[in-house]
């Protein structure tokens, strides 16, 4: 077995996680359905190493800055840093060699939890400062709890997310019902927010009462975070996904969530709309929007991110 094929198996009676150090990645997640059968509920690839030739971030931890930084332009404390661009002239998920392509170090593991670490050196993908990240995954009953903590030795930006694509059954997630606890979304051009915060009412982005998600690759503002947010706050309900006899509920402590319904998927083994990525995070392109929650991290501070995904039979 190569280092890339290493897997850590975490179990509860009703949940099974296969965690790959390559990208601190949810390689496989299985949940028991109402009949007691195991159901695969995230998209993956046959071999872990296959992700090195794939650009869809399936199940990975993304960073140093999740989502997009416009034109790769990053200014921290008056100093400009040029990041490599990898998406329509912008920097996506930390650049072409982001955290999803690194093999993280396993620092602890047991039957129900594991902790991984990555050290990102100063200048990595153009970002300043040496950043040390810890990722912890814990399976408890029907819940997967994921948490990140990061520190730096120089001012920088950090915004992480888990990029799992969920599908609760069948061959497509287009028939699932998605509920988003969001009253506003961020309009985008080429994936980058315009700066407007728009009401979802009367638009196709209004999923507050549930519905088919359609073609989405958009950031939303989590309810309760419209007028203020501080790191380390409580977990809030973000989304509920229902389909094929299962319900997935996601809670997180981030002010935003990116929802991507995989409409651009164009190669096996996953067709367009094969899954739905629900990514709690700071808003995209935070360096160009000082009015939004900041991704700036300074020495002595700790960046934190936590989510809980709970999967139960639909009753």
C-alpha cells in the first residue's frame, strides 16, 4: 500500500468513515438506513490516489483559503502577495497545490476518532506565514463531527472547509430535497461575489422551506450571521438534505455556506448533479471585502472551524 492509499477506519454502530490522509479526505462515508442496510452517502473515487488526477475536491479539506480569491490578489497589512490562479483567473481553494493535494500526518487515531496535522510553510502557494493545521474527525452514533484549528507565525489568511459531496441514494442528487437556513445569498460573477448581499425571497435561491436545488454554485449567508459573527460561536443549523429514505442534517459555526450541485461534472464515475457539496466557510473572496467576517489570522490567535453531519432514517 502506498502512502496515498492509506485509510483510517472510524466506526459507530450506524456510521462508518474511511478517512484518507491525502487531503484529510472523507474517502467514504456509510450510514445505516431504516432497514439496517449500509448506504454510501458521499461521492468518492475507487482509489485514493485517483484524486491526484482529479480537480473536483471530492471529500477533501480545502485551504489555505476555501473558495475563491479574486485575481489571486491578497493584501495582508499593506503587503501584496500574488497567489497562483487556477479558476478563470482566480485562486480557488488555495491554488493548484492546495491542502487537498497534501498528505497530512496522522498524529492520533482510534476506533472512533482521528487527528491529522499539516504544516504549510511561509510562501506556500504565495500565502505568507507558516501555518500549522490540526483536523479532527470523530464518529459518534449517527454524527460525524469535523473540526479544524490553525495557528500562524506571521499575519496571513486562513479559511478552511470540508468539500464532501452528499448523495443519499440513487444515481443522482437532483431528486433530493434541500433545505437551507439562509435568508440571503451572495450573487457571483465567474464564481466571485460581486459584493451584494441579496434576499433569497422570490428567487430560485429560496430554499428555506425545502425544494429541489437545481443548478447551484453559490454562497449563502447562514441565518443568524447577517449582522454579526464571531469565531468560535455556537453551531447553527445550516442545511437539511432528504432523499431515498434518509435525512442528513448539517450544523456548523461558520457565517456562510457554499452549495454546489455538481452541474459541471463531466467524467466518470460521477455524472452531472451526482452529488451536492454543502461547504460551511467564511465568505468567498474575503480579502476584498473588509465588511465581511475576516479570514486574517495573526500570531497568538487560533482559527477554528467545526461542523456536525447527522444522518438518520426518514420517519
